[in-house]
């Protein structure tokens, strides 16, 4: 009976491609034309920031940016490159009330960050300032973290970090301006300070651009006593960290 009703429902309300909205056979999927438009990231990668190399490298190799200035986080991984196709999905999720994409993205995060997830004790999202949260009505990173926690079983701390200063949007700033813009804006919530001591934290966000946001958020978590911070994002720009 369950299969019958499921087929009947699909007949009247067909599944749609996540990107172009054409009809597809299964839920939460892409059509044949849209699938190649997304560029999934795979090895070889910088062992630290996850920047993909164009050639085979020794295990544990770092990119030039991480050699020059190693971030405070232990490792960062992303599921996709930030391309026109992935940008469309992420902007719909972030600004277009596309909250139904959170479980889909979480599955992609599991595939991209399986090793990081297995090492983590808690999942913490990059926070929004309360004024931006009030305007947007949801924190996209928190939705990702919650969905990822559901899939992985790792405890989720939605208020583990707080953003205490309202700053201009990172999207309109240069890499150097981004780094300064989010400096000293994050703090570990008092109620979680003892809980995070000696623990390994998985920091979740939607996009890794310059790396400035996760750099400063990770630094705060480490200073508060976290043993290690891993970073997992849905997408990243096609270039190394620029800090």
C-alpha cells in the first residue's frame, strides 16, 4: 500500500531536477543534462585546506598557500566547486527559502568529508549575526549542520559559536578585506565552553571562498580549548586560500 500511494503521489506531483526543475525519476536528484554541470571535488587535494591539485602528489602534501600560512583548522573539505550551477543551488538555499536543499547538501557533505566526520565529536555551524538571522529567518549553515547530524549521529551544537558584531557582507569584499571584516567577531557560547575543551569540532558552512570566515571561527574554537577543528562546506571557489 505504501508503494502504491508513493507511486500515485509521484504521478500527480512528479519529482523535479534540483537545478532546472525538469521532471526526473527520483527525488532529490539532477537530470542527465544538469548532472555534468556540477563539478565534484576529489583527490588529490591539499591535506589542509582541500585545494585540489591537477596532478598526483604525495599523501599529506600542502598547497603553496597553506605552506606559507597554515590555517588554525586541521583540515577543510568541500563537496563541489563554486560554479554557475552550484551557485544557483546555493543562492536558492541561502536567500531563496530553498531549505529543502539542506538534506541533499548534507548527503554531499557526507561523501566529501567522510574522514573528517568520523574524527569529529561535535558539529558547529558558522553563525549569523542576530540582525541578519532575523531578516533571513534561518541560518543556512545551521540547517546544514542539523541535517548532517541526523545522517552521521554526531551531536549538533547550533549555538556553539556566536557572532557578536554585525559586519558588511563578505560577498562585496576583497580577500584581504574579508579577513579583516570577520576578525574578532566570533565567540564560543559560555554554555558550551567546558563542553568543547579537548574535543574535535566539525565546523560547517555553505561556501569556502577566501577561507577568512572559517579561519577566524576555527581560531576562536581552538583558543577556547578545542583539540582540533575540521571544516566542511558544500562548495569552494576554484583556487587556494587567500589569507
